[in-house]
C-alpha cells in the first residue's frame, strides 16, 4: 500500500464546472469599511444604461492586501512573457466607450 501522508498545510480546492467557466466583467468598484473590503465585479454593455453586478467579493483588509500583492506578482510575470499591459486613463469616464461607433436613435 502506498503511504498516504498528507501535508497538514495542504488544502484541497474544488472547482465546479459552472464556476470554472468564469464570468466576464469589465468594471470593478471597490468600497471599504474598517473591517472589510467589498469588490463588486460589474458587466457594462454598450447602449444599456443599467449595469449588473455579476459577483461581489468581501475580504478582510489582510486578505485584500494579499490579493494586491498576488495581482502585482502575476502582472509582472504576465508582462515578462507578453510585454507591457497598456494603461488607459487612471479613472474611467462614464459612459464608457466600447470602441465602436456611437449609435443614434
């Protein structure tokens, strides 16, 4: 029999098929209180005045800082492989232009 000793620091993560598909969002809004950060991931569609929150993540300040560091690390690795990520304006202006011609009614 194989020796099945588990590392006590190892965790098993389950990812369902539905969750593995992911959800596309093109806007995130962040709010915070003393004990938590709230990140709303939103999908805006051109010509639609109402945007929907597709996912809300609530983090402790400590986990928010870990997420920031993990994103910074992954962006550095991404840019090392694929080149710099193009930056757009620091603050998006509303309504957001999706790159196509503006429609008229």
